[in-house]
C-alpha cells in the first residue's frame, strides 16, 4: 500500500462516525416533529383515511397528503372527479392491493 491509500483510509475511518451521528440527529428531529404533529410524519404505505392529516374536513388536499409520498404521487389519479379534493370513497378506491 502506498502512503496515499493509507492516508485516505485513515481519513475515512475518522469521518465515518460523524456521518452516522448526523443520521441519528435527523432521526431525532423526525421523532420530535412526530410528537408535535403526529400527522406531519407519514409513511408512504396505505393508511386509514382517518389517520391522514386533513381527514377531519371530510376530504384531503394535495397539501394534506404531501407527507405520504405514494399518495402525493398518485393524488391526481385518485381524485376521480378532479375537484382537487380526495374524499374517503375516492381514497378507498385508489388504495393499492394489500
């Protein structure tokens, strides 16, 4: 091994814990955000309509579903009457097979 390879390996070993610690800080921020607003952090999987932010209005908007990457990406397809509002019946009909 030459000196450059050894130096590179040493630097990488020294920096690795910092990268791991940064990920842990992001996880902590997500958990804290979820405590403050449980609807703010949603996965991309299917949820019950009543578990989604905005459901209390009786419909969901694209802004409401942004935390759910699958639903945000499929909102236009799910909004059958194209009114910009996703009601529970439209949401249920649009869910992927479970």
